[in-house]
């Protein structure tokens, strides 16, 4: 050994280390601590430094890892699709909610109707030639509804406005009379009475006007002479509205449906019938033609 040079001694040491390294590598390979050697290089001491593939902590194979990655990819794609679906449904729900709110806020124009539906048609009374004289005809009202009729008779008259009817003219039968609000017994003594809650002239809806035919001026004495096309003129404090007669009918006192509201501007004229009998009603309907 004393005769060997430094290079020879170094080479012997390298060989010994290489042998020991190979023995350890083989032992690691047998125990599973080294799966395989991809490549190796010499270090400055002449030893191989293998770049080895170490087993994972879970011990999973590359094929299993690839399958797991694919599964995770599908899960991510499904999550993205689900999120897009939730966002789309949320937007649709918000749109529908906005439509519903808009529909609630923007209400259609309602046709004016009577505040309280009548039990019998207005202007009913006993004939002037009857033994008890002229008075409100309670016999027309069902007994169980008479308290309701008495209550309706005391309804307050609304405050007057420039849009309310104040005068009516029917040239074909020489009618020219004032219009008062409310069609109770006292109002019907003063002229042509407008049922409370019905619209003003020119407005959409059914203006219900009534008057007596054989007492208190006999204003509607000749409603039965009106023919289709005759004019009914309603005046307010500002202008006049011309209606044209379309229909005349004879009905029972309880047929209050003739007072129902309408979508179009019409006027309904009501009076007792026949003359001096007064056990029915004559009803004339006219539609708005022009405004003056």
C-alpha cells in the first residue's frame, strides 16, 4: 500500500465506494424503497448519483392516479355546469319576480261601480191613486233585506265636483231637468237622481239615472216613447255629453243587473212602469256618441 500513488489510492477508494453504493441500492430495491433507476451520473468522487422514482405515500400506481385525475376533472366540469344552471335559474326567477311586481304596481283602470249594490231598482213607489197614497213601495223589497234598504237610504251624498252631471235633456220627449246625487226618496222629489258610485258623464262605466213617471213632476213619464237613435244629453258645469239610445226594456223591480258597471261609457235611465200601476220598471240604455 505504501508503494501506491495518490491517484491509485483514490481510484481504489472510488471503486470501494461504488461497490458499497451498488450493494445499498440493491438492498433498497428489494425492500421497495427504490422503484427503479432512470439515469445516473458520476459525482466528483466518481460515485453514481441515480435519479430514482420514489414510491408515493399512498402507494398508488400511475394508472390509478390517471383515473383519479380524470374523475376529478369530471367533478370540476359538473360543478361548473351546476353553477351555470343555478345562475341561469336565479336570473329567470328574478325576471319573473320583477314581472309580478310590475303587474301589481301597474293596475288596469277600473270601471266605476256602485258603492253598494241595490236590492231593487230605484224610483219604486205606490201609485198616486192607491188608498195609502204615494210612498216608497216596501212590498218590492224582500222582508229580510228591508233593514239594508233603510241603511242605504242614509248614505252621505259625495261632495260636488265640476265633473258631475247637473242637468239632463232628452229632446224627443221634452225632458229638461236637474240632476241630483243619490236616488233616495227625498232626492227623487228634486229631479233626476244619479245612483251613488256610478261614473260622471263621459267616463267609462254605467251612469244610472232615475226619476218618477207619475209623481213629482212626472219627469220620465214618456220614456217608453224613446226610439233607437234618440239623444240623451248630460251636462256638467264644464261641457255637455251626447248619448244615443240603443235599447229599451221592461224588467222586474229586482232585476238590478241593469245597473251593473260596463267597460264603455253608457247611461241607463230607469222609471216605474206602467203609468199609474208602477209594478215594473222601464229601462232605457244609451251609449256615448260625442262630447261638446
